């Protein structure tokens, strides 16, 4: 134990100083003066082991300059079965280097054994992207800079022996080759070396394809088609002759707890794409045949080419099983055109447009009209219109789209104005009532198009809700989250609270560094923690996301060498973030990274073996190979640590990656869970974004949303419903800030979670069990068929309906006490009023027991409420 602690402290000390023990560095400028012969070359090549990452791009070790890597073997040692990595360094000693190439020979032993060159690759030169597709990268090195190239060799099936070969660097036809001598010896390594992060074998996770397959995730149904009508779980989609949606329907019941046989229209007519010339004439496009390009259980793709003498409109669509619809729409001018407007008109049924969220409007009731124009200082490019059991989110984009940064980091990578929709800020969106529909008109304004020019008017649809709400999860999953930094104590705390799922945050004694739970020094203790939870019949989940990465990971320098692919290339030492680094980055970052980074989470570790060290992180680049690393790491944890899922905090993830995560968890831990937490982004720092709009494409793969940080629980009920409850999207929700408001939360059947605040939900959980909430159907105040209402606009009521017993939840949204009559439609409820008893039972810290002769006058304290039990005595 002493040795482990000492080695850990030495590792952390080296990370802080940024120096290799016993090695002397000199600046590139000094190297030019002292090693003039080398500096006259176009480039200088050297090699380094994995144990000593090349740290700085403006400095060189003297040993690199003294050794002749061209003549002498660079000796490396690996174990059989290992994914082995090493480094090649390139110093651009006399000018910029463009399009550097790196090539590998076969590695051969004297007795004829071979490691084929195809098993060796350079991470800097490309690999497999986050969608599972091969890609290549150009390698450029600025004058006087040093570039680390990380090389990986797959030694699966390689026999013991000494293997010789070369690694060659080519610059403008000039090449330098390093002699590589690789000794493969010792005991075969387990799992390619992934079980030990210090060997950097996990670099291969960057090219992982785990979770990429044609299977649909659990709980959904395959996409089916009959002619031009497509069906997915609870929704139907009709393709119009032009390729755009002609009709979209929802089959979800009022509170998304079941799917009915009869559907309700979400759309109020067919989508319409309009090309209007400067003279006001609408170009009449003739649709061709609907061609189905690909039909699989997970998606169906189609294309239609619409033509006229003046332009072509090609419409390519894809409906996915989760309710995601991707449209690529291109307008090609066949002759010079003067355009007044090109727009997309989307009629949404009035009954399915009760609520609205997005385009600078917080979630809640839809206004009569709304006007918005593009402004990329705000993280706004999408609009959701819906009712609880049916809605559409539209998102407009073009070929230049890139996932922006989120939270307080938005300004470092904001939205990019789409050339088509944005049109130099001429474009925007109008929402207004028109007949029996709400018309969404996304316009782009005037422009001129030369013959042959193309504009890409791409957009996405999300058809809500995504799935029906599981009462088993909503009322059966009880979270313990928080309660100090002593992780092992939380199992017993959860037991005392009555919780059955434990979320372990980072900044814990045995999980000190953000988003890297599998550090060698703490995985054994995490496994002990998971085992203890399982022994007490509890599930245990870990904080795990990709928005930022700690400097304390073995791969940090290797990731940094990928030049912005993994670690976001921000302003570096000039970075400022209002909340965490208002005066600039931490000293370690200033000295060791210097450029191309954005500082993020910072935390001194106060407990455990890492006490005294610092968790210091930087922002990552969205949709990079880090997503592959993330999924491979999750796969490793569910198989080796047996964790029961993950807790995501303000995701930088895309829907495809979260779909992969869902598959990994479902395949290995069938009762696993994914929950999402988010801070309230509707402010200047974060670009005035509504969280559930921002992350809506992730929702199909979640089990719960915890959208509560910085929430005001005095907001109106419609805001609660859309932005807090999760119900319109088919998910349970929970409250956070200050413990939420338990009385108002019960109107939606939600609580907070235990361990985070003193306002504990434990007694409400007991009440749920005593009254079998898992077997009841929520009929909310938003449902026209809800059999309960009040005569006071400030007092809102919902009912949890059972066969012979129902529970009415009422809450006062006013600060002052209100008197209200609770009115029950007994026929709609299906109870015989003469056989019913009404009671208000005692629930600790929620309500006292009160005698009820009638519900004609109930006095409800300001900001509070009651639960009333109605029981039919047979």
C-alpha cells in the first residue's frame, strides 16, 4: 500500500512539474543554435517511449538531439497480445511542414516471424470516426515546433521474439527512417492491455466501434413501411409526393403511459417547401417518384427529385426508429434566379401546439404568435411545438453545421450561421395561427442564385413523445445522489433513505478526477464499492460524460498531440470563463499547455489517497474520436466493474453515441440506467438555450431527466410540465434546486433525490408504495379527460387513477393560501360516489392527517398542496 501511494504521488508530482525525471529540455531556438547541422534539415525525426510523453511543442530533450535515430535501433519492449504504443517526434527545424506522411514497414524476426505493417498505424494520421467510418488527417507542423506522433501496434497473436523494421517520415519527398527494434516477451497480457491504463493501450479505444450495429435499442420497435406510410413506436409518418412529410400522427395516450389504437394528427397538413421569385411568382416543382434508398429495421431512407425549368429541389429523408427524422434538401438553380424567399412551411395541428420551447422562448404555453431571427450569439436553432402526447421539434442547419459547445463554454464554439437558412442574417422563423393549424414558417429571405449554384436547406425533425413512461421506473427507481465525498459510506446512507440506485459523482475519494473513472489507482476500490452496493440489492452508477477531461489521465499528452481533435483548441492562456476561471487558467495549464485549450472543471482533492492533488480539466471537442474512447471505456466498466449505468452532466454527446451507450448498458446490465442532469442554460453565458430542447435528440436513450439546477420552482405549471417533468417526451423527471417543491412536484408525480438536500423524498416514496403508484395511471390537469379539477386557477390538480383507489394531488401556485373546491367527475373516474371514502393521510414533512367531510372547500397553504386518497369500497 505504501508503494502504491508513493508511486501515485510521484506520478502526480511529475504531472504538475511537466518534466521527465533526469531529463533536460532546451527551447527550439536554443536547439537551432547549439545543433546547427540538425536545424538546417527540413525536419528532424526522433523516437520516444510511451512512458515519457512528448510534452511541449516548443522544446526538445537534449537526448533526442544527441542520439542518432537514423543509424541506431530504437529499442522497445512489449508483451504478447498487447496493443502497444510508442512515439515518433518531428521537429520542423527550418520551415513549416505541410502534409507530413508516416509509413511503416513490416516488423520481422530473424526466424521468419512477422508483424505486418497493416497492424501498425498512427493516431495523428486518422482512424475510425465516432460514426464508425474510416478517415484520414493531414499532419502539418509549424516552423520550429515539435509534433508528437503516436503510433499503435496490435500485437494480438504475435509470438515472442525480437522484431526489426522502420518507421519513415516523408516531407516533400524527403524521408527519414527510424530503426525500430521491438522485443515481444513475458507473459501474455490480458484484454490487449486495456486493464492497465498506464501502458496507454487504451489509445486504441479512439478507434473503437463498440455499440455500432444495425440492432435497435431495447424498448423500441423496428421501422415498418406500407407504401408511403411508415410506422415506429407510437407514431406514423406519411411521405408526400415531394418527399416531405404529408402527415404525422401520434398514438400515445394523454400522459404517455400507453399506446392506443387510434391516432391523433400532429400535423395540420403537408409540409411545403416554397421557392418564391423576386416578382412574387412561386416556382412550380413537379415531383418525381419516391425512391426508397435503404430499408432496415432501424431506419428507412428515401429520395425525391422535384424539377422545374428554373431549379431542382432534391429531397432526401430518413426516418429512424427513435423518432428522429433527418432531411437533406438541396435547391439547385438551373438558370440565374432572383429570389424573394425560400422557405419551409410546417402546419402543426392546434391541438398538438399547446406548448412551445425554443427560439428564445422558454418552455411553456405557446404565444399567439412568435417571431425570431438568426443570431449565433445565442444557442438557438430549434423549435419544439407540442402537446403532452404529440409534438414536433424542428432544427434548421446546413453543410457547415458543427455541434456547438454548451454551458458557460458556448462562446468558444457557438453555432455557425447556415448559409441557406441564415442568409447573412436575413433568415428567421415565424409562428402564427392560421385556420385550424399553427403555421411554422422558416424563411431565408432574398438572394440571387447563379446557374448551377446550390443551397442546402437541411433540417431535422424529432417526433415526440419518444416512448411511453414506465411506471416501474418512475415510481420504483429511487436515487441517492450526493452526501459527501466518502463514496463507500453512500451504500449504507442509501439503505437508510430507502433508495435503490446510487449515483457516484466525480470529486469523490475513490473517483477524484472528472470523466476518468478507470484510473489504475482507484478501479479496485470502485469494484469493491459496486460489489457492496450489489450485495445490498442496489444498483450503482458513475458520473461519466465527455464535455471535459482531467489532466490527470495517462492519455492526456497523447490526446493533446492530436491538435484539437480531442481537446478543444481554444484561446489557451488567454481563455477566460466567468464561473471557474475569470482571471485566467490555472498555473499548470499556463506552463504546460500554453496554447489551444479552454480551462474547465477545477477541484482540489481533499480526501483519500489522492488528497492534496488537483483535478484540473480542459474542454473537449464534440463529435470526435473521444466518443469512441468514451463508449469503449463504458464497455470496459460494465464488464469489469459491473456498474449499472451512467449519470450524464450537460452532455457534449450526440444521439448516435448515446445510442451506442444505451446498447452497451442494455447488453451487459439489463437493468442499467442512464440519467441526464443539466444546469439552466437560459442565460447569456450559455446562449439562452432551453436544456430539453438542446438535448432532445438524446432523450430516447435516457431513463430519467434531472433538469433542475438553477430552476425556479415558482414558475407557472406549463413551464414545469415542459422543462422539468419530462412527461411530454416520455420520461420521468426529478427536481433539484433547493430540493424542489414536493407539493407541486406531486402534480406531475415527481420528487427530488435523496442525499442532495435536506428536503428528502423518503416519506413520499413510502406513500407511493403504500398506495401502489406503479399500478396507477396519471391523468394530469393538461388532459381534457382528467376527472378532477378545481375552481381556483391557482390550485392545480392531477389524479393517479387506480381500479378501486385513486390519489388526487393538488398544489397551490400562489404565494398566499387559497381556498378551492376539488371537483370530481365520478362517471369519468368510474367510481360510485356513494361507495367512496375520501381521506388525507399523514405523510411526514408533507401533510398532516386531516378529516375530510367534503372537497367543496379545501384551504391550501401558499406554495404547498395535499394528496387526497379516494377509495371505492366494494
